[in-house]
């Protein structure tokens, strides 16, 4: 079976990706009324053996409203006038989503503010208070 390469060491089997072709909306005259150039890509995230659980979970999070209740990711592409370019566009968008999902975010290391930054913060607060104090009416 052929596979769609996402990144080094990460690929999706092409049998897991389904395409549907439909008529695109928008301008294009007679071409848009006759030719099915728009592409709808479907990829079952939850049942995919190509992705590990971590990537599946993050992909579901990043997919948002493009994910059905069954866990199927649906990407629509109709930017171009040819079916092949829209197909390639949908595949590239899927690839970018999976790459983004596979990245592990850096863990935040808790740090304490430095003495200088604490001093700057207090000095700013004192200066701001002084400005506000000068705006008040003088005490008689």
C-alpha cells in the first residue's frame, strides 16, 4: 500500500484518506456549474492505526469544528479551479495539521522574578501613585 508522508518517521496510509468531489461555489461561470472541482477530504482520526494516541488526541483538539462526532476529520478545498490542485491543497492542510499535532509543547519551567525586576515593578507603582496623588485637589 502507498502511504502519504507527513514528516520523517510519520506517514498515513492512503487507504485511510477518502476523497469526495463536488461542485465548487463562487465565481467561475459555466465551469463551476459543470465540473466537480471542489474536494472534500475525510480522515478517521480515532480509528487511524498510523497515528499514536498523543497525536490523535491533539489532532482532535486542533481540528475543532472540522471534526465530526464520530471522530472523522473533514477538510474542504475549493481554492483552485482544478480538482488535482484542490486535492493537493487538502492533503497539504491535513499534513500541516498532523505536524502541528505531533509537536510536543515545551514544558514551562517555573522561575522567580529577579531582584531588579521586582525593584522596577515597585518603582513603577510608586511613580504611578505619585502621578495620581498630584492629580487630587490640594488639602486645605
